[in-house]
């Protein structure tokens, strides 16, 4: 067994792509400025894994098949720019909303660390050497709960939530204006 490597876990909406409330059409995917360059730099050192809460499924706004089409489109967009994701993990659940199958207090909905732990198992990753990047308290929480370093980006909801996050128990290890700034911090500070 070789030594396990760390990964970079990335929230999807507001971190890599423009925040669209309950994105359900692949045509609405817009990569954030600088995201491609940042992901290219990061993938030279780390596997890239998207972790995303998708309660729109529980709420009935779209189904898992539609979500898979969105993710296929996103993967293709990134692949066209020579970025290969190691995985995309999503949580379709919501604790209060939706049909019985999806209405559950699961282990995968951020800020719980289930998606990161599943990726670590599937991809043989070392969470202690990993980073989690996102624009919400739940992203920082999931990263902390999984034992990764955490970075809040000020894109998406990040700027609105920054003060609240700083006051919480879940202050990130770093706050960055955007994904390129987060990538630069990781590459400077890698253990």
C-alpha cells in the first residue's frame, strides 16, 4: 500500500460554477471566472472531488437522472479544458422536505462529513492531507468534521456568510476571494 494522498474537495454551486438556485438545466452551467485555471493548477497535485448538497431532489424540483445529466455536462465542460474530476458526490436528502425516500436526516448532507468520508474510502484518500473549499458554513463544517483544512471562498454566498462564519465555531483555515486565490493558498501551504 502506497501512502494515501490528500484531495481537494470542492462545493459545486457558488464555488466552481455560478450560483443558480436549484440548477436543473445543464445549459445554465456557467463556470466562475478563474475556476478553470485554478482547477488546472490544483489537479497537478491533488485529485479533485465535487461534493454537493442537492436537496432539490428531495423537494421534487428535479430527479437524480436530471442531476446526472447536469454532472455529465459539467464533467464534459471541464474535460474539454483538460480537467478531470476524481468524483462527484451528492446528497439528495433533506431532513424535513420531500418524499419518504429522500426525507431523512442522513450522514451525507453537509455539514456532516459523509460525502467526504465516502470519497476517502472509494478513492483511498487521506482526509488529514486534504482541503475543502466552499462558499457556505455547511461546506466549512463538512470539511472540519472530516478533518480537512477548510477555505471559504467569497464567491456565491461566501461574502454574505463570511461574518457569520467567522463568529461561529467553524472559522475556516483561510478565506479567499475566489477559487484562484484558494488554489494559490493551497499550493503555497501544502504540507
